[in-house]
C-alpha cells in the first residue's frame, strides 16, 4: 500500500512538471474545439430542436467538414452527419417560356432622320411622271410630273421641296426618347440557362450560395405598327392639279410606321449570390431564399453589346416535407425584381439609322408559383427538379449537386 502511495506521488509530481514545461491543454486546443466545449456547456435539450436525422440508402462516410460546419450544431444538440454535408458544388440549368405585354415603350429616332426620309425622294428621277386620270375627253389618262408647275405633290421646285421636308422632319422628331404607341406590343421569349453553383451551410438555419450561368434567349416582339408623336407638326402643301384644282394641306402631328414582328437572339450571363434561411420541425420545414445579381445579354446578330444590362433581386419562400432527408417535396412562390426598364443601346446600325435607342417596361404577373422535388440517395449526391409557372410563365429548374 505504501509503494502505491509513493508511485502515485511520483506520477503526480511528473504531471506537475509536464504542466510547467508545456502550455496548458486548454491553450493547445483549437478555436473550434474550445467553441464546441462552450456549446456543450450551453447545449439545449435534444427535443428542443427536433431535426429528422438523414438515413441515406447508400452509406458513405461522414466527411471531416461536418465536424466544423455548420456552426452551432453542437449548441443545438444536432449530431454530426444529421444534416446534409455542409459544402456543395452543383451544375444548374433551366428552361423557361414567357409571354407578356409591353406596358410602355419609348424610342429615340436616329440623328438626321429627316435626311434619311428625304433621301427617299431624292432617289426619284427628276423626269418621273405620275399617271393621273382626269375627267376630260372621256376619262383620259395623262402624265403629270411630281414636282414643278403642274406637280402632283408641289409646285415648289424639287430640290427646294426635299430640303424643306428634311428640315421639317428633323424638327418634328426632335431629340431624346418619347413614348410610342404600339398596336400590339407583346413579347414572347424562350430562355435556357446552364451554369454552376457553390454553397455552404454556415449555420443549421443558414445556407450561403453563389451562382453563375450562361443565358441564351430567343425573343420575338410583335409590335404591329408604332405611332410616334411629333414635337412639331409636319405640313405638306399639295398642288390641286390631281384633286380637281383644289389645293390640299396635310398636317401630321404623329406618324405611324408598320413594323410587324421583330425577332432577335440574345446571349449573355447572369450572376447571383444570396442566402437560404430555413427552419424545421421534425420532417416539415420552411425556407426563404433571398438573392441579388446582375444580368447582361448581347445581341450579336445585330452587333448590339449590352442589349440588356440590369441588376435584379430574387426572393422565394417555400414550405415542404422531407422523408429521412432522402425524398423532399416543396411548394412556394418566387419573385424576380428587375431594376430599371430595359434600355436598348445604339440601334442605328441594325435599323438603318432610323432608331437610335429605346426603353421598354413590360406588364408581367407579379409572382411565379413553384413545385419541386429532391432525391438524395447518399449524403454526397443529390438531384432536384422544380416547376415554375404563372399565367405568363412556364419553365423548369434542375440541379445536380455533389456535397462534401
């Protein structure tokens, strides 16, 4: 018994010497370890956070990352590996069709628009005559020159008439954008996107993500005809030769151009970052994804870079049910807010100099409805599909994720 006491005393002395020569065990512990010890002291009862443990049919090891992330899982009494692996890399894609009305369209005519329109008259030969049927000698057809003393349009000399018309048109259209009235004004788009996303569960209730996608859009705008108001009226005095010797004056306060449909193909990118906040009770959960980003689309066919350039905000609350973390169903809504109207760049080259720029505001249903499902056969891999729909939108989102 005495030997045992002596041995114990020697061991205690050795331990004290080691403590004097080395830093304390507390100092040697990492920040994560000290934090987890503190969380253990404050740990809430298990029933306070009833999170369903995932039971994947294909068993794979719990990664080391699950020891560090998400933060606070020890405090909330959530066993490591209960939640999905905290880090993820995903391939994402979508396909959407939309049809909506143009609420407001404003355009700016090209510089020197009067010179371009007046140039059409300059292409008419000076000797060009118009056949006119007069009620004499049994409805005789005679040829009357467009300009000159017997001109059908004007008695003003040809060059002077065209010069005056150019000046009037330039003054009438003025400068800057003005609202155009469209007879139809509907837009149909088919948009496909593919890209990548990275995310992490920072806390059990907070996921952070960033994504970048390549976007391809085929767009058709049915304009019909566009009526453009004039800053000052255009006045044309017509000679009365072809009107029973009754001179006429035509005053135009607006001009209508038949345009029909305009088709273009846009390519570009969209980047977004944000957070997904979630709470759960056993197998039920509610989440809200909030993000913001930027989109740029270029019309390479008409050599218009930055056809669309604007920031946007994304918000999507969802509710759902998960079966042991393997099968998950959810429904919800999403809203995409595009800031500022779409502004077209200089379109002089693609419109023959007629249109310089424009801005358009569309009338869309305010939200889209969501319904989706996710399947995770193992903690490292998952696939999800989501339908997006509204009165003017129909599409699908897809994601293939690797988690570690």
